[in-house]
């Protein structure tokens, strides 16, 4: 099953992303990911910078979200990863670094990047 990534789209992905976060909470029984309603509180930032990783099932032809990034302020990212897909974390971090590297400060100083992974288990 190939994994693909795409930019978050509110109209297409909001409900699915909320279900994904709820499922992560149910599986881990921890607060390692955002609660689903927090997405609605950050819609503008999320639409601008969030990404999804999806596993495509060739038999059912369905995509299932297995990881996503969300933002909470400038250059502050959260990783939300299904426990079976933790091996995607490095790829996700590289994706975030590519996004942030496109941003430049007017004064030439470095941008501080924060990547937060809430502890679960």
C-alpha cells in the first residue's frame, strides 16, 4: 500500500482529519495528538501549512490518513502519527523543513523551527 502526502484541504479533509485524531486518541488512550475540535480553532493556520500522509488501499481504493502535521503559531508544528506508521516521522520532519526553508526573514536571521511530538504510551 503506497503512502502519499498532500497539502491539507479544509473542504475535502477536515472531517477525515478529525476522525483520524479521534482514532489516535482511542488507540493510544493518551493526549499525544490534538483533540479533533482543536483543528476548528486553528483553521486558517492549518489550511496554510498542514499536510496529510495517506495509505492507499488498492483493493478498496480508499485512502486512510495515517499521519498529519498541524501548526500552532509561526514555525511551530505538531506531528500526529498513527502508531503503526511511526517510521514516517523522519519523512514528515524533512517535509516541514522544506516548507520552512522557503520562508526568509527580512533581516537575514535564522528562523527557529519547533517540531512538537506529544508523548503517548
